[in-house]
C-alpha cells in the first residue's frame, strides 16, 4: 500500500471543534468489547483518564465517584441493568452518552 493510501494521523476531538474530553467511562458486560473500546479511546490523543467497568450498576457508581465527559455503555438484549444504568446516567447529564451494541446474524 502506497503512502497516499495510508490513514493519516488525525488530531484529537478538541482540535476538530469538539469539547476537550478529560475522562471517558466505558461500560460493557463483554470483556472483549471493553478491551476494543478501551484500546480505541486510549489511542486518541488528549484523553488522560479512561474508566472501565463491566456492568450498569458499576457504571453508575464509577460516574458518581468520577464523572465522565463521555460515557460508552453497552445496552445489550434490553437487560435491566444496562437500561436502568442508562436512565440514571442520563439523569446525571453527561456531556455525551453513547450506547454500544453489536449484533450477530446467524
């Protein structure tokens, strides 16, 4: 692959007009998903703190202890823990809240 086809290194979110992110909280019940998301967020420049938890109640506790600017939370199969945590986090008004889902068709 030639140099013209390589992905250029892009500046962090703040350089693109986004607010600076000082903390990101990642919550997913699957270890592999948490790992991928953590690697992706840590690869972004300018994000000094990444919290990682494995379930909704832990996400609510982590956010209460150290509020995050961005919350990535997995809400899979409509689990009460994930959707309940989503509601509680929305009530606390993080700057951004994203749900993460992966579906496999068989």
